[in-house]
């Protein structure tokens, strides 16, 4: 009887917990993006209508992104934005942060993200015999290769459970182990903290706990 109760509880937990986590993340992201403009819009709606309109800030934020995208794709818009960028670079702190933020944004939201993460690899890190799962992002700088006399590769090793942050390892090509695993499979392994392996991902059946 005790075993049955435990089985029911674990089964329910495996069903309910992912739903709650998904809802929590959705609400958190909604609140974050809605609050970017919503904090200012709410003041206006409270003053004119007497109440706040949830989601209006997010709607206007998305609309602003689309309008900016349309504006930036025509000749006049591109010229104007280039002029704005030149003004940005006149501020000491901005010219240090902005270029990096721009490149990271282009990298993360590129429709060809997997082409940036060229190959899934294993690389020794921290101590011998300990391997990290990583992605080849590029060949290392020519000066690095020249001064070390080695064919160096840039390996991005993501943090768990967020594959968007991590560390950069410069490793000789001969010390990098190339895998046949796809980028998508590797990202799922990283996000799951190693709970899922490629073979587990292929076997998309109902959970074992539901099978008894």
C-alpha cells in the first residue's frame, strides 16, 4: 500500500511539475517584457481609465520591434540608425558595452544559430580526465595559433541549465573529441543537466513511471 501511494505521488508529480514550471516561466517572461513599457503605460491608463491593462506594455513592445524592423530595412532607416550608432559611440561606457551586446544579440537570434555552433565536441577542462560538452564556434585567432604553434579552436562550453551562458576554452584541435551528436541533442542534454541522453531523446514514449 505504501509503495502504491508513493507510485501515485511520483506519477502525479511528474505530470503536474512540468506544467507548473512551464506556467511559471511563461508568466515570468510575460511580466518581464510587459513591464518594460507597461510601467509607463499603466500610469497613463490609471490616470485616464482608472485601471491597468495587463499585456498592453508587451503588445506595444512587440509592435515597437516590428516598426523598428520595418524602418531598419529601408535605405533611409539604415542611414538614420547608422547615425544613431555613431552618436552612441561618443559615450565612453556605451562604446564598450554596445558592440558586445549587439554581437551577442545577433548570435543568439540569428535564424542560423546552429551554423554558429558548428560542431558538438568533448574537451578536457579543469583537470585531466574530466570532459565538458561544448560547441566549436570558430577557429582561434591567427596570433594565438602563430604564437602557440598549434591549430587552436574556440570551444564554447555552456553552463547548466542555460546553454546561452558559459565559458570559452581555447583548445588544440588534436585534443578535441568530435561527436556525431546534433547541436539540438546537445542543447537538450545541457538543459536537462545530463538527465537526458541522445538515446533517451529518440525514445519519445510515455514515461516509465506511467507504465508501472
